């Protein structure tokens, strides 16, 4: 158990590196300071979790190679719309149309997930290939994420701060069978 | 596997894709440039091939594009440039003829699998979709605006509605107020249409004429009236058409009528005299709306007028009587003096005649006495009685005339010291004809009675009224078994009051009518006998003098009226009234 905790600490650090890079990219993109922080990465048993039944605005990006699976950035619907409206330059959330929310959050997802996945690939020194991000509007997490082979999820609670507004989201990493162990093992080398 | 399908050239494949597509290397140089891009940008494949992107489009050097593309080569991670945050990747005129400033593109870049140094960039022109979406958005905005206006209209409608309800409420209150006024009116009120139909009638109308409200609604108004009977056929009762026609004509001509005398007919055919006043109703634009009429039931007023006329006639008769009494008085005094003289000298004359008669008897053939005394025998026997009768009668007539003069003396408003006892005696004399067949009057007069300052004519009338009433009461049960009834008049002083009591032993006054006996025109006497004014007048006269008139029902039966007068400023009696006796029975 202690071993797992240590690995998760290491994973938290890896994710934070990627997230940090993503924050810089986002700040560049919208021309103002955006902070991104992942306080802790947890390992969740999907059979004992309510996490998958929640709905929200999500972006899913697949990856293949030494490890495979899907990475997801998900926001509660209202938070996701507020974030999109802040990044679009202060348009009122109710005036943003779904296709506009979709475009903005797809790019945000792409940047954040690129950061996380890039960091993991970097640590693993693995050669991974990636899919393009796909946006899901108000869909349940389990439907958007697709199958979860291992029955285990790496969950990183991500907190964004934009224009003194705090927006909470989650980064979920669902790995194919055996991939979680491979990732965590690689961290200890 | 003997034969392979020839590999399709990547460039051909890219040309078939309906997206702008290019392949670049890690130095961001163009390796492939598909036909769609060439068509869109006007940059041919030859021009583009081998050229660095930033040379083809300097705008890509600015901003995040180059950096993120380079990161893609470093990490292998795909890049997504959303249409919302970037609007466009390359300055390509949009499809569908939209102006260049409306261009919107969605761009993705990812490494080509198996070709580490190559990346595919696809550009999707979504300008027309966004244009369409923009229109939808504008329409939605308009819809929202319309919705907002509708809500505002709705709110103002609600306000107007509540104001309307409030106005209706006010109107209802006002209507109820008007209804209550009409309901409370003692006079009849009818509203007629311009054609003479009844539109409204208040409760006084329906009550007085005996109809239910619905029986009058929208009926011709002539049903309410009765025309004067036809002179030729008086037994035929006409309906009120002529009356109504005259009324409407007058209203139409003058705009109003005042004191229009008419007869109304009740539902059961009774006639009611009314005095009608009314006016024409018209709208603010002057259109005729009909007529409103107020009718006052004058049946009672007419009765009062008749009574008044009769009372005035009686007054004239009284004045006439006073004049006659005055005129008769002088010759009467002469007759009275002469009769008294005759009575005085008659015994001497009788003596002479008797002596003469004795002389004649002694000398029957004496030539000195030609008188035929035989004829004078009856005269000598009856003359004294006749003279005595004449004297009594003359005295009686004198008494009556004196009493009449006292009663009818026009006292006016002037108050004088009044000998109440004398007024009682005069009243007894005047009223004698009304009680002598049914009873006797006994006087108990206080010789020390003070003389209050009153109007004697009024007091006299009051006393006569009380005595007449007492006499009428006695007539109801006397004479009985040869017995007559009794009236007692008593005068006395009680503290500061001079009191006159007139009592009878008649049937008394029933409890039910006691409260009303002082009301004008209230009478229990047969029609034609009583006017119902005697006690009312008496009550009014006594109270005006500061006194009181009350009715007592004594324990022994009968009725007792008590007149009280203030003795204030009353002078002490200067003389005992002549002839005043205590307990003098009169008959």
C-alpha cells in the first residue's frame, strides 16, 4: 500500500509537470495568466465510484503504443460553460452556443491532455501515438470515456484559475489491461 | 500473395479529401499541398512545395502556431486549433461567396504514423456553417428580444388588467352606492327609454304600486298611469297613454317637468295621486338616453290640504260667529234690560189688573169698565210664567253670546292674565250641546287660583275640545238605565303649576291608541264626526305656552286629561270670579 502511495506521489508530480506546460500554452493562447494545479492523483476502482455516472462537458483523446487508453478532461456543465465564456473574451455563458463551447473546450482539452500525456510519455520514454481530441456535450463520463479495461482509473482533480475565477475539472486516465501497472512501474525506475 | 494492389499515391489520396490538407516536415516546410488547398488559396502545389510555412504565410510566425507545431514534432502529440479561439489558420477566402473577413477554419495537426518527421495538417472551412449559425444566433436573439417585449407587454397587460379590475371594483361600489340611494328613496323613481318603456324602477315604485320589479322591466310606462275618466263614458277607466304622451311631450319640449300632476294606477287598480318631476337624460355627445322621473305620492298631502281647507272654513265660520255674537250682543242687552224691567214692574201691573178685576166683579154692569175680563183670565194666569221663561231664556242667550265672544276673541300672540276658572265656565256653556244628553258637568274650581299669563282664546279652545271629547265619550255608554254620565272639571295649584283636570266616567281610552291620540288627524270617532285635530291642536297650543297636556286613565275607569300651565309671572287673584262655586252641578 505504501508502495502504491509512493507511486501515486510520483505520478502526481509527473502530471503536474505536464499540467504546468499546458497552463503556459493556455495563457499564451488567450493572452492572460491561467493557473493550473493538480493537488493529488488518485487511483479509483470504477466499480466503487460514482465518478463515471456524472455528466459534464468532456474532451477525450486516445493514445496507443507501449501503454494504451483514453485520456479525458471533464468539467461540470456549468463550470465548463463559464470557462469557455472567460476564454472567449467574456461573452455571457448563456449567449455561447454549444458549437462555440465545443470548439473552445476541445482546444483546452487538447492542450491540457497533451501536457499530461506528453509528460507521462516523456517519463516512460515511450513512443506513443495519439488521436485527435473529441468533444462530448453533457454526456455521462462512462459513455464518453469508452471501455475501461483495467477497471481502474487514474484521477487527477484539476483546478483552473482564470481571471480570479476558480474552475474545477478532472483529468481521467483510463488504461487498457496492464497499462496502469506499466505506467506506475516505469515511474520507479 | 502473388500480386499486390498498387499502393495509392499519398498525394492522390490527399487530393480526394474535401478538406484543405498539407504535409509538413519538422522544419515546418511544405512537403505536400493538396488540390483543395491550391483551389482555396490560389497557391499552386508547385509554388508551395518545399517552401517554409512562414514564408508562404507570415502570420503563422506570430502567435502560438509555430511553437505548438514544433511541440507536436517534439512530443508526437496532436494539435487542435479551434475555430472559436483562432478563427482561421490560413487567410483563405471562405466558401459560398462569403467575404474574407467571415472566414472561419477548424485546424488539426498530427504526426503521420510511421513517418516520424512528417505531420498532416487539415483545415476545415466552417465559415458557411458559422455564417448560418450566426444567422440562427441573430434570429434567436431577435426571438429573445421579441420574447422580452412580449413579457413586457404581458406585464403592462397585467397592470392594465389589474387597473381594469380595480376600476370595475370602483364601479361596482359606485353602482351599489347608487342602488342604495335609489333603494332608500321614499319617492318613486322611474327611468324611461326615449320610446317610453320602463328601464328602471326603484323599490318605492314597486312597493307603492304593488308590482314585482321584473313586472315593470321593459314594459310600456303607460301601465303605471291612469288617464282622467272620459267625460262621456265615465265608467270606462282609460289607461295612462294620454298622461304618458303629455308627459313625454313636455319633457321633450322643455327638457324637464316640475310638479306634473298625474294619477298612477297600482297593480290592483287603486289610484294614487302623484306629483311628478323629471328631466331628459342624454349622453355626453347629446344623444337622447331617455327620461328620469321622480314621483311623489300626494294622496296624503291632498288629504291634508282638504283638512286644512276645512279647518280654514271652520275658522271663517268661527269669525262669522264672533261677528254675529258681537252684533247680536247690543240688541240682546236691550232685550235683556227690557225683560228685566218688565219682570220688575210686572207684579205692580198684575196688582192693578187684579184690583181692577175685583172691582169689575163687584160692579158687573158698571159702565165705567168696558173691559171683558173674562178674556184676561188666562193671560193673567199664564203671563207671569211666560215672563219668567223669557227672562231665563234671555239670560241663557246672554250667557252663550258672552262665552262665544270670549272664545272667539282674537287674542293674537299677546299674553294676558287669564282667569282660568271663568274660561272653564264659558267652555262648559259653549259645549253644553255636546254633553247635556249624556251626562252632567261638575265644577271644582279653586277660588284662589292664580291667573297665569296665557292666550285666553287658545286655552278656551283647549277646554272646549276636552269637554266635547268627554261628552262624545259619555255618549258611547250613556244614558244607561236612565242614568247619566259625569264630567268633572277641577282647577287647582300644584307647586308652580296651574292645573286643570277634565275627567269623565266614559269607556276610557284603549292602551293601543293612547300613544297616538295627540297625533294630527288621528281619530277614533266615526267618519264625519271627528277631524283628528282637536287634541293635536290642544297639545300644540299648551306646549307652546310652556305647559303640558297629558292623559291619565284613572283606576275607577274613564279618562282624565290634565292641563298644566306654568304660574310663573302669574298675578295673584285680585277678585273671586263671580259665580264661582265649589262643586256646582250643572245640567
